[in-house]
């Protein structure tokens, strides 16, 4: 199921003034896997996602998508090459309908009519077909997060970065999204997910990368990460391991 | 477009076509309505940038003046038909818009407004100073050669009335086509969240650039209409911030930014209001007309903050919402 690296990070670094948000981050993402990215608040997970899609210009390092350097490419180029993300703080086009939000993503590879039809399919996949005509700004937070997923799916990515899309979902909704992510992996999509709910991450992910203060702490299988002393100390604490 | 709206548009167009039958072809009223159409078209071209991209340009006079001077200078020096001059002006207007769009597109809100305002003023100063080319503050006269369709030269206002009406329809059609196209969706996305738009594949810079070029080119072409209608203009009239840039922005804002009907409604209210204020008040106390005009504008904006177009929408929603 998993295979050769589709995304390779080499020495990725990013400073915000005096703060080293990312320091020399190096790891590979394998084609078709679900990779979990964990770390305490402020570890740099969101910053790493923004750097990968081109929203932050990195200070040093290289990012290869399918062997192609994307570290200095504009976000729309990166999206065209097949890498996109959702926004942790939710960045929908608030005045537009849910369908039109998703349609924008579909325009990357389709005309308006094609994008509209495809947007409907994407909304159905995240379970929001019923609210396609609602104004995005009027939705609840969990609904908005799922619209983010649908909009990202509409770009037909090869690699999708999901930043806490399950935060604030209830059990049933979480189960639905987990099932969807497994299904997407089955279709060949590569996923990197950031989630705070450790049980979900451990159950869903093939491998896990742990960050702390912008630095790579450990990579490995969920079981290895759960046992890793540095990770346990930095993040998981008694809560999970106990 | 839904059926009642299409019907209303057709009826309005028929009324506009028939209106001159009841007006003196040389008179004042037909001239005012012609200006309503012309300024409605100008506000509509502003609406592509101001409404769809939501960039508050206060420098559209730069393109308008460029168009007026281009076609008129080509006519004066080379006898070129203003219809062709209008195309040349459109190309130059689009190029100027691209030139000013590139450095300003990343500016937000107030800074974009100020930068474009400055650009318009620079063009006005250049037109005033470069007397060798433009004639300077003295202005330019269109050679009088009535009546020639090829030279876009008519003594009566009536032909200008229909040309301005056609221009309003065409620019509105362009606006609607853009709004419904992929470009319209992209502009909307860029307007609401540039980062999110980029991340899902929208080239925000190119999207804004195309909108600016279309808007600038249309505005420049309308400059030719103004020159041929007035037979005379100077830098302050066509490059001025108050008479052009701010006025077209105001028309669109009062009417309803980002809607196709907004600039038309805005022009229908503002142009006659200005004329009335000038007619009835300027003889009484100097400056009173401007004062009254300002008061009325403030009142409209306070009562209807989303423009007159939202009146109709509210009414439509109310009806549909009724049990
Ligand atoms: N645009 C920014 N400017 C300055 N500092 C930032 C910016 N974005 C994030 N940071 C800082 O970088 C660090 C990492 O933040 P973030 O990537 O959001 O962490 P995480 O997603 O892992 O919680 C934090 O200390 C945060 O305050
Ligand atoms: Mg985060």
C-alpha cells in the first residue's frame, strides 16, 4: 500500500523574527500512506503545512514533490502539482455558498460546469450534500472544517494536508471522517494529518512524525512513537502511555 | 437570470430605446440621460475591479483620460476615425492598468485606494504639463465635422444617446459574463481570502491583473465617447479625481457594488441629482449645491449601506419568505 517517497523534506527551516519555528526538518512521506504529524501546541505543525504548500517562503532546505523542487513555488503552482491543505483556523469564502466554495477548488482542473458537478460529488463525500446552498459563513465550526476538506479534495490532490479537521467533531462525525480518510488512502491519495486526539491518530496513521519546538523529534510506527522516550516526555506524557 | 428579472431588463431596455421619442433631440433632458448611460457604463467598468475584485480604485480617471486623449490626438493629427482611436485607447488603457496593477495589487484597502488616487493625479499633472503633446491646461478640441458616423461626429445629442446606451449594455454584458465565468469565481475567492484561494489553485496575481486590464481598457474606450460627445475637454475634466475617479466609484457604491444593476441605479440617481443641484442651487449660494449633494449621498449610504440594489433583493427575499 505504501511505497516510494512522494514528498521529501530536507533541512526545512523557517524563522519568524527571533523564533525558530522550523529547524532543519528532514523526513519522507511515502506514496499512499497516512502520516500523522504530532507535537505540542506551538511545535510548528501548522507552520510546516504552510511552508509545504508555499504560503511561507522557507529560509533553507528543500521540498521535493514527486522529485520536483517546490520550495520556492507559489501556492497555486504547488496546488497544480498536486499538493494542497486545509486551514486549521478555517479559511472559507464566507460570503459564498458551500457549493461555490468547493467549486473554486474544482476550477483548478475543470471548467465552471464541470467544477460545479464535481463540487457536488466532493460535498457528498464529506457528508455535506444537504447544505450545498447554505452560506459558508453561517455554518458551525465542524461543518466548516468539512467544507475545507471538500474544497481541498476538489483540487484532486496527490498529497493532502489536513490541519485539525476533526477538532470539535462528535464521535459519529469523527468516525465518518476516519472512514473517508481510509477510503481516500485506498484510492491512492497520500495524507498528512494533524490531530490532537491521540487515539484517532494512533489508529488511523501508518507512520508518525513528532515535532517539538520546530525540530524533528522522532519518526516511526504508532507503536514505536508511543514508546519513544523523547516523545513521551515532550508530548504524550502519562495521558497516552499510561 | 430568473424570468422576472430578464423581463424587467427587456422592459427597461425598450423604455430606454423609446424614451427619445418624447424628448427634444437637441434638448437638455436627452443630454442628462445620455450622461446617465455614459457614467453608468463607466461605473460598470469600475465595478469589475471595485466590485468583483473588491479593490477600491480611486484612479480610474487615468484610463478614462488616456482613452479620451488617445483617440482625439489620433483624430486631430492623423484624421483617424475615433472608432479606431477608441480601440487604440483601449489597448493603452489596458496596458496602463496592468502597469499600475502589478505594484499595487498586494496593497490592501486604504493603501490601494491611495496608490490608485495618486496614479490618477500623476496622469492629470502630466497631461497638464506636457503641453507639446496634449495642449496642456488649454485642453483639446475635437474637429467639428458633423454629421459623420465614421468620424463619430454628430451635432445632435440623439446619436450619442444611442451610442451611450449601447456602451452601457455592452459593458454590463461584459461584467455579467465575467461574474459568471471561472474568472468571476476566482475573483470572488481572491476577494474573500487570498491565501485560501492560492492554496486551492487560484493564481491570485493573474486573476487581479486580468480584472484590472479589462476594467482599464473599458474605461479608456468610454473616454472616447466622452470626448466625441463634448467636443472639448481638458486634463482636469478627464483625469480629475472628483469629476471621474471618485464619481464613478460613488455611483457604483450608491447603486450597489459588485451587482450588475448597481452602477445603472447609481447613475440614474446621482447624475440627475448633480444636475438638479447645479441647476437650482448654484445660483443661490456658491458651494451650496455641493453641500446639498453631499448631504443626499450621506443619507443614501446611511439608509441603504449595501446600495440601492439591495432594496430589490430585500424585497425579493421578503416575498419569497412570506408563508
Ligand atoms: N505568521 C507567524 N508569525 C510569527 N510567528 C508565528 C507565525 N505563525 C506561527 N508562529 C509561531 O510559530 C510557532 C509554531 O506555530 P504553529 O506552527 O502554529 O504551531 P502548531 O500548529 O504546531 O500548534 C508558534 O510559536 C507560533 O506562535
Ligand atoms: Mg496548528
